[in-house]
C-alpha cells in the first residue's frame, strides 16, 4: 500500500488572480492585493462575484487587455495611441465618442487582421479537406 500525500491547495499571486478575473490589480481591495488566492477562492469569485468585483468589472479602471477589447484594438495599438494606463468605462466611452485618428487607424488594422485570420483558417480547412479526400 502506498502512502498518499494530502492534496495541496493550488494558490496564485494576486496579480495572476486579477488577470484571470479581468480586473486591474491596483483597483482591487488591499486584502486581495496582499494575500494569495487559492483556486477555490478564484472559482468562488467567478461564480458569485462580491460587490467590489461587480463594480470594478462594470466601471473600471480596466486593465489594458480589457481596454483594448472594449475599443476594438490590440494592446499594441493602445500603446501606439499613447494609452499606457488603465482606463475607466467612462474614459473608454469618451475615447469612442472622440474617435481620434489613432483609434480609427488601429480599428482598421484590427479589422484587417481579423479578415486575414479568417482567410487563413478557411485556407487551412480547404487543405485539410483536400488531404482527407486523397487519404480517404
């Protein structure tokens, strides 16, 4: 008979947990920033988010990947546009309304990237179908 070690709880740093939750770490409560987060705690936060998490997701400030997604650009595009800090939902909406040149350019670039990605996937699917036809 083999002896089994008790299962250890998997934990992560607050920065990792914030990233998985899609929130800006510096805007989270101090107790969240100072502790470690277990997998179970993360699951609980995702399943039933506390009020601070609901508000943070709704109003921000949002981390750059979330800002980029809300603006329809890449994180690199944000940097090219001079946006290096977290933004609130209100700031994001104001940027959308202002629609500066850099934002229009980056959105156009993202649209081209998406089109190219679709084209490549379709080409790969056609090639896979052709291979399957030859092998079948």
